């Protein structure tokens, strides 16, 4: 019976130490990247079956913010260069 309690306590203590090590690795060595702020995105269509889309360039502005592990944001199309002209 003493051997059982020794094995259980060793397993629990080892699990706690391993959990703590994983926590340190996640928080200190490789934390989540900071992606807050304004981003400018550019999309260029190189190939398309639909001819008016060929060579079209679209520009977007995205605003992202993080609350813990949750990422929220909004985006807006601000530029278009297509067969219809530049807008």
C-alpha cells in the first residue's frame, strides 16, 4: 500500500512540474505575437477564368485588436485597379 501512495504522489508531482514547464515555455520563450494595429493588404489576381479579373489589384486596410487569445477586427477595401479603372 505504501508503494501505491508513493507512485501516485510521484505521478502528481511530476505532472505539476511538467505543467509548470509547459506554462513557462508558452509564456516566456514563445509568447503569442502582437498583431494589434492597422494592416495594409494588397491582393493581385494573376490568373482567372473570368477575364475582367485578370491583373486586378485590390487594396484593403484591416484593423486588428487582441483581447487575450481572441482576435477581433474590421477591414475595408480602399483601392481597386481593374479593367473598370482605378478607384
